[in-house]
C-alpha cells in the first residue's frame, strides 16, 4: 500500500513531523499563507483552542463559518461540524484533521430511520439538534443548538405538534421548561449520558459552596441537581460573571480550559463519569484531533469534507432558518 492510500484508509494524514519544528508557529504561518481560518470547539484540548482563530460552541462556530472570508476552513471538532461548515460554505475548502472524529449523538440517529419516523407523523414539524448528519438535517424543518433550542421551540405555535431529535435528554429538558410535549427521538451523547449522580453528590458534599453547572444533554437526575443548566457558552458566561468561586462542571471537560483562562482565580472541578475514577469526562472522538494532525491537514489540504450538492441544498434550509431565527432573537 502506498503512503497516500494508507492515509485514506486511516482517515487522516499519517506523516511524521520534521524534528525540531515548532508546530504552533508553523500552523499559524501556513494558515496565513493559505488564507485559512482555524475553528475549534470548546471540547477540544487546550492546545488546539490556543492555536485557533476562533473558539466557540456549535451555534457560534456555524455563525463564524457563515461569515468568514477565508478560502479554507479547518474544523477542529467532529464530523457533523465540518459538514455544517461545508453546507454553509460550499465554495470553500473545509478540512477536518481526522475523518474518524464522528459524534455518538449524530450516529444515534441514522437518516433512513429518522426519515421513517418523520413520515409516520406527517402532522409534526421537525426540529433537529445540530449534532446530526447532513442526511438527517435534510428531513428537518429547523436545526437548533443547546443555546437557542428553547427560543426556537417557542417560536412555533403551541398547537403545532413537534418532533425533536436526536437527543432525548435535551428534548425532555426543553419540554420541561416550555410546557411542550414534543415527540422525542431516542438518541443521546455518550459523554453526557455517563455522568454519575453519586459522584456528583459526593463532590458536592466535599465542596458544599460549589455551584453545579450542567449541560442539558445530561440525564434528568443530573439536571435536577444543577444550579445552572445551559449550553457550553452559557455555562462559560455564568462561570466568568458569577460571584461564586467554585464550580462543579458537568459537561465535556474541554470547556475547563476556557473557563480557567477567563477566570484564573476560580476553581473548576470536572465531574467524572460513572465508569471511571478519573476526574474528567472526555469525548474520545474530539480527542482524535491533535496538533500534528492539524499541521498535516493544513499542509496537504486533506482530508476535505464533501457534501453532495443535492443533499446540501436540502440540508442548508433548516440551518439557515436557525441562523435567521437566532439573528432575530439576538442570540
């Protein structure tokens, strides 16, 4: 097998980094030369957030992709994020440093199965979480993120039946705070599903003054214990602006990097999963993106994310509707 074929098989450029190279400086130099923008999600490891041009949650990343004048977008995140960028910017080259960086939540909602589910409820409007494949978005009326889900759900008339997919935990939480009775797809994020109530209670016992910050993808028992429930950006904003100084953080541990950067005098304690004794809960798919892979993907401009033009035309409508509603609501 030749070298390029092995890259394709692995899904990323597996080329050794020249000895003595300063990866951070070289990544920034190549990005300038190629008019490339590096986007990173808050769940990436800190070194990737540090070299990115822009760091944000799913909504902010989509908004940034839609407005950039860069020729190349490097998405340090998971595959659906790269797809979203390509759908919004079909004329740009969108790179993702490792094609294996999928999303357990997106994978829990196969497009064909979701299409059959939607077809079985023809009177329902369809709301899909952004954590879905382009193929699933094509069967959707409007996409949401955890930042804008409540407001977008409430933009529909109360008498309108709704389907919400794929995250059952987020959907149940939105039902609880809006009084809706959306029909929920049975999907979930493997990171947020595995937080331990017992370990959270134990940490609260050890730190009684700490505020519990939880993402709405967590299960209901975690949500009930939380002082603040919100999107990644909402939890970050609260942690930085709050008068409290200690926080138990119940979401992917990558967000702690930005929390600590913006509020270095405060204490952020990651809540562990129920199947581990470690002090954090990481997304193994996010962690597939590394500094060396970012360097190689910029250097070779591969792997590139491609979305079939016909599918792109269908998937862009619910994304654009989300962005339009978010603009009108000032989100």
